[in-house]
């Protein structure tokens, strides 16, 4: 008991002796500081969003055609869920006082912007279900103006995108046709030709069916693994899983190489500079941590990839297909 009292007294003594580092600050000053931080963070976020969205709009029509789809590409922020510091930062960025409720438009497809829905406007009500070509989307702005937007049509399945606030330079796609790009990737790649190379690579994973194939193979592996375990026990199951893991790693590396080709082919057709795009792996290799040996990785090594990409650039300019390039 005495020991506990002594420890409590010591804690109180230390707390009484504690001093603040620097002059005290008022809650209002802290709030203004938060606003400054959000202003810088959101401005970088929207710059990355604009760059990624512009590249996606430019590249997607050059991917594998399927059939016409309406593409209502609009990015918004729900103002009812933002704290006051964020509201003030947003008002500074878009140059006007924003309402407490509504959906702030931060990016739109250029054809949608030409129809009157541009960044900085706030939507009160919108209905985007059951999209179809030539069928207008009805929405109402917070200032009372109605808008009727006809979504642009793309000759392939549309792709959505999200910007992720992350310190890791990265980009990936998911089965629901969504592209993710981190703010750190935009920061590391200020050249749009290089950012387009990464976006094109991820689009190739979607449009070449890599994700669907990988999911099917993983499901088949797990299903067969259950049978092997039942027939041969744990040892047979471990050997089987080890072998299939190496096979899947190679399959994934082959997909990466195919995505490298088609990603560059997309950006070449869209008019981006291939020489500048090819430097993307120089810059990424300089900032990404070194990975495991190529044989143990789903991705080829950065040096191997850079050397191959330079050959791909020459092959694309020579009019070669991916199949012809593999035979060289």
C-alpha cells in the first residue's frame, strides 16, 4: 500500500514540475493550424486527382474495345461529413464559401464539364442508377439550378478511380474496375508521361483479364489442395502448395511483362511520349525499397524491367505485336 502511495505521489510531483515547450496556444490558433495543414494536403490530393483522372480519360478509349458504355466520371466530397477546418480549406481552394451540406464536385470528365458540371460546384441531389447511352442524368445544384448531363460513351467497360493519401508510391486495380493511385506516386512522378505509364500498366491488368485469371487460379489451387490433403496428408499438401506457389509467381511475372507491353501500347496510341514514359522505372527504383530476387517475386526486378521496357518501346515504334515481341 505504501509503495502504491509513493508511486502516486511521485507521479503528481513530476506532473507539477512539467512545463510546456514554448508559449501556450489557444484552441482557435490550433484550429487555424489544422486548416493550413488541410489546405496543403487537399491541394496536393486534388492535383493528383486531376492528373490521374485526365490520364485515365485519355487512355481508356485505347484499351480493348467491347461495346459502348456510358461513363459518368464525376468525383465528389460529401460536405456533411467534413470537419470545419476542412470546410474552410476547401473554400480557400475553390474560392467560395461552401454550404454545410451537399456534394462538392472536385473532378469531372471533360465532356461532362462542357455540359456545365465543373469542379467547385455543389450538388444537392443526383441520381446515377440505371445509366444508359443518350439517357441524361438529372441533378440539382445547391443554388437551385437543375442540370441534365448526358454521360460520354466509351467503347469499353468504364473504370473508376480513387486517390489514396499514402506515403508509399503505389497504384493498383481491383476486380470492380477501379484504379487506385497514391498521392506519393504523384509526388514521385511529376511528369505526366511517367504517371501515364503506371496508369496504363494497371489498365492493362484489367483489360487483359489478369485479375480474373489470378482469382480463378487461386480458387482452383485451393480446391485441389483440399483433395490432395485428404488423399496424401499434410506433407503432400505442403509440397503441392509450394509447387503451385512458384508456378503462380511465374504466371504473375508473365502478367506483369504483358501489362508492361500493353500499358505502353495504350499510352503510345494516346499520344504520350514513350521515351519519357520509359524512365518511370528509373525514378521508381530510386525510391522503392529493394525487393526479393526476381524468381521469388511477382514483379520482375526494376533493372530487368527497365531494360525490357526500352526494348518494348523500340518494338512498339516498329509496329510489332506482343506475340511477335515474345518470339524475338
